[in-house]
C-alpha cells in the first residue's frame, strides 16, 4: 500500500468512526457481520432508459469490515444512529474500491 493509500485509509477509518452508524450486514449466503455504515437518504437517482427520478438510499460499507461486495437482496440492519431500527435491502452496487463499497438500497 502506498503512503497516500495508507493515509487515505486512516481518513476513511475516522470518517466511519465519527459519522457511521453501527449496523449488522447479512449477505444472502453468509453469517451476519457487525459493521459501520454511512447512510445518505433521499438521494436522487435518474433512470438510464427513461427520464424517471426516484429518491433512494446510498449506503457505504468499509471494505475492511465487509470484504465481499454486497449483492442484490443482501440486508443491512441499523443498530444505532439516526436510522436505528431500520432495515435496508441492497438493490445494486454503485462502486467498490480498496476502501469501501457503495450500494443503492431501499
């Protein structure tokens, strides 16, 4: 890992520890994983085929906690924070890099 990547990993850790909500991620075919998630609510998503806009949720998960990319149907139960008690179901993976996965959820 480069010096820049190592510094960026520390920044991502601090962001998730400060802004993240405690959650439990459950993939379709594996055991539940305790993790931290940042949740952005009421994000506008525009259709690729038709000009349709919809409000959705974008969830970021640290790759250090959830190694495999989330898939459609995986579930995130929020334990603490602003969205405590809510359950989100993954719709699609937006992006995944060496630090985090970002998914659309409902």
